[in-house]
C-alpha cells in the first residue's frame, strides 16, 4: 500500500498526502548534471593541456639557449663584430711646447717618425733673436744703399764737376801756351816784353788752376774710395752678424721627452708661435688602443677584460690579441652609443694610428 503522511494546516484541518512506493525519475536534472560534468572535464583537460604546452615551450627555449651557449663556446664568439679606429692611449700622449715666443726655423720630423729621448725635433728663434734679426735686415738694407750711393759718386755729378774743372783748366793753359808760342819773334816781328810777361803770368795761373783742379779731383776720388771701403766694412760686419743669427746663435731647440713616435705637428716653418705654444705631439707606440662605438643594446654583454681579436684593415689576414680595458659613454657624439676601448696585448711597429680595425670578441669559457 502506498505510504500516507498527515500534515496539520491552520484552522485545524488536516491533509493527507499519499506517495507511491516507486519514485518518478527527473531526466531534466540528470541531463543538466551530465552537461555540467562534461563541460568541467573539458575545461580541466584544456587547462592541463595549456599548462603542459607552456611548460613544453619553456623547455624548448631553455634547450635553444643551451644550444646557443654550446655553439658560442665552440665558436668562441659571444658578441657581434665591430669596426673601430686605432688611436694612442690618452694617458701616454705628450706635447712639446716652446718656452719663448718666436719664429719656427726648422721642423726636423714627420708624422709617424720615431724619436729618441733628447733628440732635437724642431728649432725656434726666440723673440729677442727675432728682433735682432729684423734690425739686422734693416741695417743691411741701409748699408747696401749707402754703398751703392758712394759707388755712384765716382761717376756721378760731383765727379763730373771736378773732371770738368780739370778739363777747363787744361783748356785755358793750352790757350795761353799757344799765345806765348805765337808771341815769339818771327820774320823781324818783335813782341813787347810786357805782353810776354803778362802771358807767362796767365800761364802760371792756368797751371796752378789745373793743378788745383787735379788735386780736387784726386781728393774727391780718394774720399769716395774711403767712403766705399768704410761702408763695405760695415756691410760685411752686418752680413757676418746675419750669419751668426742664421747659424742658430741663441735659438731654442725643441727636444723629444722620451723614446716616442710623432703623432701631430702643430706648426710649420716660418710660423710665429706664442710662449707655451704647441710644436709637436708624441705618443707611446707600446700604448695604442682601438676605440669602438657600439649601441647601448650591447652594453650588458660587455665587461672589462673580455678578450678580443683585432684585425687591422691594412693587414686583414693577421690579427692581434687584445682585451677590453675601458667602457665609457659617448655624451657629445652619440647618446645612443657607448665606446669600448680595446687594448693591444702585444703591439708592434705595424700598428698605425688612424687605421681602422675589425674587432671580434671572444666569449669567456
């Protein structure tokens, strides 16, 4: 029989509910539960698959990095190569200056030449010698002009004046001589003694005038010769003084401070330089570097002491061993780049300042 259950209601009435012994199945609820469970299983499966895929990708990436590291270790290079320029190390550069202002008389070296400590590389005339030289040039010019003037006097107007006086005196004397010759008695004609005495007196005066004219001419020539000789002595003395000046008397010799190479020549022959002015700059050939500019994206990969191979473009088949000695920013030139300084382990005379070089960085093992 079916089970009966009594329920009391308000107002005192009762209701009896009779339930069947075989309950009715709710298929809608069951289907809903099945769907929920199925979706949950799918979601859990997908989540597990996603986690598994991510872990597999990470593992693959790790394998790739390990592979790259292994390959780099085999090849020996960890950074991309770069192009740099050879330069002297800034701590090993010296400049030779002049202690006095003056004119450059000699430059005895060329860029790249090797110099020994104490070797004279340039000669500068100091200011005092330069002043003396200028005064000497002026004195020589004036002395030369005076010499030319005295030499011209021997054939000039003054000389001609004295020569004319002699010629005129000779002419007068000859005229008087002719008159005396004509005053001699001939064919019975006589000349008074008074007239003859007068002609003799005139002849005597003419001879005296001629003698004085010759004396004046000789005196003029002698004086002119003495003036020429004296002026020639003055000119010779000035020329000798000039030779002393040109023979570096009192000049300043610029000497090399050590065994170095010439990096730069700042002046040329004949140029006037002030006190303290640079003449030449030297560098130590054993302290040369390569300056390499590279992007800041490479900054984390650089460290001091990293080994490198330096291939000079002028001799690309050979390389020099080197290492990173400094890393510094390029504030003025390029804010996006920084500069790597690579030092040569064993530099030689083939390394020329200003040449370009290819750098290959070696990975530390």
